[in-house]
């Protein structure tokens, strides 16, 4: 059953959090902690990067932190 464009499985009643939101959150946190793509794929069970990308996103803030840690000027 589809509920207003939501995932066909629907959402848990308590707070609108369901298994897909939890999966997305776990994979996003791992990606933001700099887990490698193949590690994320093994963790999630995805066999294609395009499928993994649906679940694992990186916030602009996490990307900025990652880039700051790799600034060549800081390595001097």
C-alpha cells in the first residue's frame, strides 16, 4: 500500500520512522565517518554503487570537515 508517495511499505506509526529511514541514517553516518565505498556496499548488501547512493548521503558540513582534514596547507 502506498501512502501519499511514501515508500510502499509505509512508515512506523511512532514518529514516522521506519526501517528505511534507519537504514539511510546508518549508511549516511558511516559515509560521513569516511567509510570506503566497498565497505558501505558490504555493510548494506548493495552490489551497485548507484543503489548505495540512494541510501548513503553526505551532508555539506561533513564534506567540509573531510576536505579540511585533507588541506595540503595543514600538512606543512
